């Protein structure tokens, strides 16, 4: 299905609404469910032919590759990156689908729809700024929060079977009282864990433009909400295609899948105060992945030439961000608290480390 469908009532554009989990007409407010859209196949194909972007020019610059497309609605030129799947026309403000980026080998198998609206994301960002006494005044004044965008970030969802063999010794410590004495007893047991654990939907960021640590930090997602990919879910949002292949993602997938298995293993060892592993082997079999799009509210703000990204999980609302610090304010704060000018530099260093987000 295309990214833009027409309302059956008035012919207006339908837009996916996260709060309602359905499509709403921007003109008459009529609501359409996923079931309603299943009958729009013929209309969908016609709309796709009319609105899909046409590639005009590709240019390599010092900052990367830019591609120019022609908007299928108004004919204006849209300049974007080579990995963009869905964007907006600056002139008519309509969504622009780049069909080649969501078809063939670049067609996702699944999509996890947004559940948090832009309004909720803006509220979360404003709340995130509250109480940050060391924020530069210029950052507060110049912050354009309208740059907040909902973006479907490409991910590989890996699954497989982790076979493990762990052997060693574990100590069980018990403490009893006898009169005025406390007696501590340590019993040592042989520990053996051999078996396998199935892991599923382990996400690995498939975009080189988004920091892996940030994408990992706003997890987890509830993958029970995954839908078979359909472009109408992209309406109202930006979307990127993967530029990190499945094979290139395997090292991270291997580490993350084994980490998931390790968490399960540790859950079976809680009775021991300490475990000394003499053998710890893990291997993964039947590894495979689904190309999927996951929802993220993203804001890239710049201060003194440095990017300070903010991200919010578009399904759960979990947030993570990095903010600039005003060292002048920190010096004044340190001097006020400690009252000793000779220790201010050490105080600033400690505060910088303390307030560093990631």
C-alpha cells in the first residue's frame, strides 16, 4: 500500500494517528481502521503512481551524497540523503515517498507503529530540560523544539538459538547467631549449566547515522505490536532505509544475543553469592533476521558546533538525551558551594563527569 491514501468521505489525505492507532482524514476528521484500508487497493495503486517521488539528480559532496527528487504532488524539488525512504515537500507539506527505498531488497518485513504523539514527545523534551541549571542561556533561547521529528529507524531483528556450557564453583554463604557471636558459613558447590536458550527479536540498529548506544538505551520495545510492513504507517513521519547490511550487523547481533542468554543464565545462579566460572562457552545457531522499522522521536540540536541528540522511544516513551554544559555557570556554582577558588577546577571536572549523559 502507498504512504498516502484518500479519505472515502471527502477525498482528503489520510494520516496515521499514533494515539488512536488508526488513520484520520486531515480535512473531515473521518477515521479509518486498518481493516477499512484493505478495500482501498485499486485507489492505493493510483495514489502511489501520482505521489511517488521521481529522481532528478544525484550529487556527491564533502558531507556525503545528496539526491534530488521531484514531488509527485506539486512538482517542487526535494533534496534529501541517499538513505531516506519518506520525507516531506517543503512547498506543499505533503509526504513524499521514495518507492525505490521501500521496495525490493529495501522493503521492510515489519513495522512497529508509533504510539506516542509529537505533543507527548515535546512535553517529554521540555520536562527533560527542567532543572538543568548548567544549560547555556543561548541554548535555551535558540532551542527550536519544532525540529523534533518522528523517524522510523531501520533495524535488523535477529533471532536464533544460543547453546551454552557453563561450569565452575559457586559459594553459598549463610550467617547464624549463637549468643553474642555471628557465625558465617560458606558452602562451595559444583555449578553446571548446559543447554540452549532461544532468543527472538533482538534489535540491531541498521543506520550508520544514528548512534548505536543511543538506540540501545531507549529500548526495550514491545514487539508483540509488530505489523507486516505497509507504507501507510509511514504517513506523517520520516523514514530511513538501512545502510548497514545484515552481514555487517552480525558481530553486534552475536554479542547482543549472547548477552540476552547470559541474562537468563544469571537468573538461574542467584542463590550463589559468587560463581567462579572455569568454563564458559556460548555459540549461536540458526541465526536469521527480519528487516524492520522502529519508531523514534529524534531531535538534533547544535551548540557551538557540536550535535546534542535527543531520542524518545516512539512506542514506550523512554527517553535519552545529551545536553551542553555552561562551564562558566559550573565554576560559579562550585565557588559558591565550596567557597575555595583553588578547588574550583577540580569541582568543575567532577561535575562534568557527574552530569555527562552518555
